[in-house]
C-alpha cells in the first residue's frame, strides 16, 4: 500500500514539473512581454501585461487620459504609478467589470512606446510622443504626459 502511494506521489510530482516546464518554455518562446488593452465598465481603459489566472491582474500598468481642453493632444498615455496618490505598478481587476480586452500588436505604436520608454519620460524636452512621429507631436493623438503629476 505504501509503495503504491509513493508511486502515485512521484507521478503527480513528475506531471507538475512537466507542466511547469511547458508553461515557462511557452512564455520564453513567446518572446518579450505581451501588452493588452483592458476596457472596464466604468469607461476606463488600461494597458499592461495581463494575467487572467487565478484572477485578472494587470502589471506594468498604463492608463488612457482624456483632456478635452487640450485641442492638439486630447488623449495621452500615463504610467499608472505617476498618478498623485502613488499606486504600485499592478492592479487586480474584477472580472465582472471587464467589457473587453485585447492583445496589442507587437509592432503597434503604443507597444513600441512602452518598450522604448517604459517610464514615459520626455526625452530631451520633447513631448514624449508615440514612435514614428516628428517633433514631439502625434498624428494619432496619443502622446505621453508632459509631467508626472497626473495633470
């Protein structure tokens, strides 16, 4: 009886190790991090690395900021940790509040911006615009904030 229990435990351990190797290998072969857009019932749109198990969690979080008073760039992207109340760079999301989520293309302007400037700091006084635009302006209307104060 004890010998059968040891065999069963050994089989379970082997299966768990193989599963762990497959999961880690899959993530490694997938390349760099995958970024997602997550739209919530509140109308908020967040970007980051999404984990759906065991719960919805975004890490390396960015958020869409709308400033209707800025006619030139009414939409900007802000690093979540830059808001005035100083959150950590991760958020748990209630699955029931998610309207939709989608993976961002690895060659999208937003993905390129996050990968080349993860803190969204302005390089040398430029507006910190999306890659592929000239003179700190954005043809898509998506730019980084000019300050880290959340304004």
